[in-house]
């Protein structure tokens, strides 16, 4: 029996228009005009609510196996479902073991089995000493590789230096998969931190000064050079400094295969507004000035930044060190899976950006990065019926019960946002609806 999901605003690659998704056996059979809905279809009228493709988040730290006291597949995918996401790609670090070998990938698959409310897949790690594992990982089903050019904030996953990276790049290029880079170099950070030895680390300005734009700029320049030399797909994760946009733009113009992401917290918060001691807003690279934030939005508008992903990176509350308020002691990471769409929709509403822009940034562009352009990220017949019912007019205040990930802490608490995910559908079935989750997790690992 076919189901018809009717909305005045269905967001498709051809634009936003009135229409209906015809869904059968979990698959989109067609997108038709409201007048063309078959008489025998079961009708689900979304009224004024928009119908968006399920969002894709390529930057999530699920932390399982190994650090389930931080987060896990069950809680992260619940938060994702509540936030309108239907596909997550898990970062290879903070879990134990790190996803740097096929054996570790298999452990992750075991941990994920039967736990996921939405679909998922894994990034592999490119670390100091796993060059020989790159191609086997690619063959085993990771969608790409992540590396750190600087200490990643906790032990286990190792940073990679230039020489080690150059030993891995031929394999990465051969795999055809993207390399996701945490682009900060230690030099400028070490120098800045040295001069801040006696500074007050409760002040946000101290933390900001310790991670200067220059650290990102130098790392991005290095990666552009290596991209030119080794011809691999380069992806810059969580771009924070708008100063890098000029060089990224010209590198892309040159034809280099470079993509760029930024995150909701860089677009929503600005350094001038961060209270001293508010370590909930610590992340790396740091949230910079209001002027810098305007530059990031310009980067999104002109296409130099392709996508907005969350870098959902939760931890147990104690690790945020709100007791001391010291930015040097706090864990760097901000979780926003359950809120990102509402945050970006709120900010876009103030700027005139449309649902088409938002779904491009949060759905089709991340799907393309992960190599999933043919299966996720847009509404199209023949694909899994993964979509979101989104009330663009509803406003709500962020309270702990709306977060759904392991620990209900967030710098967004008490904010009022416009745009509410009413329901998220995976293969035609609601996995989240008005605060209620499906009883059985039916998410799967997605494969290329
Ligand atoms: Zn991250």
C-alpha cells in the first residue's frame, strides 16, 4: 500500500514546491503534485509544515566502543533522529579502539549493531603509524579518512606529522576517498600559549589568544600544497577562521578537489559574547569574533564553505570543568545533533536564507562528501524514504529534555529557537515523532 506525504513545501533539488512523496516499502516511488496523489494512497497531510530530506551529518563523535560514558550509538542516534538527521558518519577518535585498523572497524560495527535509530557509517583514521591500514580500511567500508595535524585533545588517536602524512597520501589518493583534516598547526599555538603562561585562563580571551588564526592558516596552506602534489580529495573540517577563505577560494578555482565545512557554533556564537568561565563553549579551533562570523556566512553564501555539520562531541559534564571555569582544563567539544537544524534555521531566518540553502548545506553537500550523493541527501524517486517534517513557524526554548544525547549539557540551553522538527522518517517509518521515538532501532550501516 502506498503512503502519500503531502506538504505545501517539499524541498527537492528542483526547488521548494507543493507536492507529495509517494512511499512504498520504505522507498520513494515518486514525488508528485498534490492533484496527482493516487486515490488509494494512505494520506499523511503535513499541512503548513515543510518536508525536507533527512539531514546528513558527516562530523559526529559517537565514542562507542570504549567511551560509552561520554556518548554511544543509541543516544547519539536518538539525538540525531530528534534533530532531523537520518545519516551520521562517525569520527574515528575518542572511541576505543580508534578506528585505525579493520579489526577496530569490526569492533565498531559490533557495538553499533541493533543500537542505531538512524543510518550510520564510519570514517577511518590516518594516524602516525597506520599507513599500511589505509587501503584495507577503504576496502572494508570506511567512507574516508580523518587526520589531525595537532594533538587531538585526548590520548589514543595520534596526530600525524608531514612526513607520516606524505607516506599515507598515495594510498589515500588511490582509494579515491576524501581526507578530512583537523587543520591547526602546533607552532603558532605553542608560541601563543607560552606567552600566556601567567594569563587568567578563566577568561575566554585567553583561550582565544592561545589558538590564533595563524595556526589554521598555516595548516590549510600546507594541505593545499599537498593536495596539489598528491591529488587526493581534501576536506577541511570545522573551519573557524574566515581569513582562510581567500586562499581556499583560489585553490578551488585552480581546480583542486577541496571541500570545506563549518559548524553551528561558529555561525551562532561570537567571542565577544562568551562569558568568562563559560567553558561549555570551548572547542578547537575556537569560536572567533563577530566579524569573523560574518565572514563565515559570506563563505557559505559564495560557496567556498560547502556545508554545515555539527562536530557533535559530548563528554561527561565534569570534563567541561564548569566548576573552575578554566578553559585550559575543560574538554573541547560542543554537542548539537538534536538542535542544529533549528539553530541554523533561526539564524537563516534573520538573514533571508531559504530551506533550499539549508538542505544544501546540511543534507546534499555532506552526503556528497561521504560519497553518498546517489543514495542520501536529496528527495528523489528510487531512494530510501528518509525525510523530515519541519514546522518552520514554531518556536521553542531549549531545555535539557530536548537534547536526547547521553548528558544533557549544552551552551544552547534556555535559547529560544524558531523551527521545530516534528517528525523524522527512516525508510518511510517515523523514528521520531512529537517527542516519541520508535520502539526498535532500525538504522543500518550505509555502504558505498
Ligand atoms: Zn570533531
